[in-house]
């Protein structure tokens, strides 16, 4: 099963050969490919769910929903491509009467080249072999080389075979999609540093993501690494909302914190609030919820061990006090919910308290006043999400905090919890470093395709030799910006 360097070299050469061929394929052919792959994934029998369940400890219902989400990603990205959204086609027609004469200039987006994808362990379908990185790269016209995640290798192979069947049925070259497996860093470094690879998609830990980015930066031709590396996703619990709904909010928060044993990159691991009787009510209600939530098995033993170490590291920091832990015995391989508290001043003076603990761990930061809330917000690192549990009155009274928080995250939520990432164009799943390596791009939603394309302008080209999306007749029937006006009309 392990891919050698020699095999990887041959695979990369096939990927490059495929890229040359794919560039000649029409957008309609690419759309058909994606829909065929979606059909192949949908047709996989119960062995997919059974295998993933055995490898990941995730429940059947969760995996069934994730399979549907994965299929939807492929189809929705195909729909977006068919409508021309990721092409961002624009035309500025010539004007010979101008001095100097204005040339005809037309711009579209073209594929970067072969892409290396490193999937996540916590979503074996939607963020792994057949996940959003693979789907968006293929939508962009890029061949993909997926490195199978060691946490679910058999699941990865089942998905890879489905994609390969879709590639073959659609008449695309074999190198359009490749699947490799290795466990050492050496092969990963070889893959990312190889001159054939032109971009990297990654979902996982900060350490691994930054390592890949460093390798890329040292190449003779640095390439983009789109790494989504998780965050602590702060929840700001503002006074009026807290006063009105403390117990209810505690119950909702406990559910979000412990969903999927806390194994989400959007897990809300920090709560920030001003000390008050209402906050005490929140804490008491949260304690009641946490102690009765039974521990569950985590994705694998390594993650469970890392979670235990992370909890111990943070709860033994000076000034940190444990508020609540599950009352059920935590067995080997399981993760039990833990909530701790700390003062704002202690948090501000100890950067270790910002470290993500991947699992159902939360830290409540208790502030003396709203000024301390703002100070804590300013201290936070870049986040995927930030949540404001607030009334409209709270929002009106805290414009400074809202402005500060929007500078810190890629998605800001109002009276909602972040453990749910909708697949749609308006979703931004990314954020300022270190939550992701490039805050300008999302890894979820059809705009994820834009990570793997680059702009290309054509000046004074004959119409018949232009890409279809730029031709006068607009044969694709897509929206284009023509002389600064959005239109589907032909020229």
C-alpha cells in the first residue's frame, strides 16, 4: 500500500501529462466529470459507512450525513462552474477613437496545475480524499494527487476508487486523479517540493500546516499552500443577552462544545464574559450540563492522548481553575468534557492559554468590565469563527468590540454556534493566521475553486481562438462583466 518515491515520481509525471490534456477539455466536460464522480460516490454501498465507522469511531448517522454533504459539494461546485462563477470572466472592448487607442482586453481564470491534497482525520469524506479540496481543484481544471490520511486508509481507498471510476467513465486521462499513501514526513516533503506540484490543499494541525508552508516557501518557485489549521473560535457572551438567557445559553453551548466529541475545527473552545450574577448562573447551568455528558471514543488513540495532554497542560497553568468535568469514567481512547475558568488578566499574560485543545475542552475568561473584554479580544490570534451571543442593544453598545472581532476571524456569528459549516457561496471557511495560511480564501463553498486558478488576460485575440467564456457570442451563457456592466448578452 505504501507509495515509494519512485512510484510517486511516476504518478506526478502522469499528473503533468493529464494537465496538458485537461486544458484542452471544455468546461462542459469538466462539469460532466464532477457530476459523474458525485454519482460514483453516491453509488458506493454500505461498506463505505461501515469502513469509516470502524476506522474513525464516528457514528453511522454522522457518516451518512457527511457522505451526503460530500456528494453535494461535488454537485454544487459543478453547478458553480457551469454558471461561470469561478472564471470571473470580464471583457473591456477596444476603442480605436481613444488617444492612445484602447486595446480589446479579456480576462478569465485558468488552472494553476497539479495540486497536492492532504485530508483531515475528523471528516473522512467531506475533508479528505473526496473532500472539498479535491472537488474544488478538479473544478478548477487541476489534476489532484491525494495523500491518504493514515487515520482512515481503507476509507480513503474506497473513495479514491470511486473518483477513479468517474475519471475513466468521463474520458479524462488517468493522471487527473491519483491516490498515494505514506506515513513519513520525507515523502510529504518530496511531494510538496516537487516542481510539478503547483498548489497544496491542507486541513489539519497548525504544526503540519506551517511545516508544509515552510517547505513551499523554500522552493525555487514558491507555491501557495492553502492550509486550514483550526482555532479556538471565541464566544463573546455579552451582558444583556447573558442576563436574559444564561441557563438556556449554557445548555446550547454545552451541546456545541461536545458535538462530535469536540472534534471540529470550529469547536467553540473559549467563552469571554464580564463577571456578574448572570455569569454565575451560566457557569452553574453549564456545570450541570457538562457533568452528565458521557465521554465518547475519539477518532483514534493518538487524538485521545493528545486531548488528555492538552487538557492537563491548560488546566495546570497558574490561575486556571476547573469548573466541570464529566462524572462518567473516561475509558482509554475516549474524550471527556472539561470546562475551566481563568481571569482576563491571567489570560492576557499567558499566551499558552490560547492553544487549541482538539476535543470537548472550554476555557471561560472572566473579565471585570467590557474594557477587559475588548483587551482579551485584541489579544486573540486569528480565528476561523467568532460568536457574539448578544441582544441588539448589546450590539449597539459595543461597536468597538465588533470592529475588533471582525479583524480577527473569517466568519462572525450572531446568536448562533459555529459547529456547522454550510456549503454555499457566501460561506467563508478560513481566517487570519494561524487559523489558515491565507485569509483571502475559503476551503468551503464554491469560492474554494478560486484557490486553484489564476487570472489570465487576452489582448487583441481573434475571437475564434479565445476561451469559450470570452468569445463574443458567450456560448456558455454565463454572467460576464462587459465594459463594467454585468451581463449575459452576446457582443
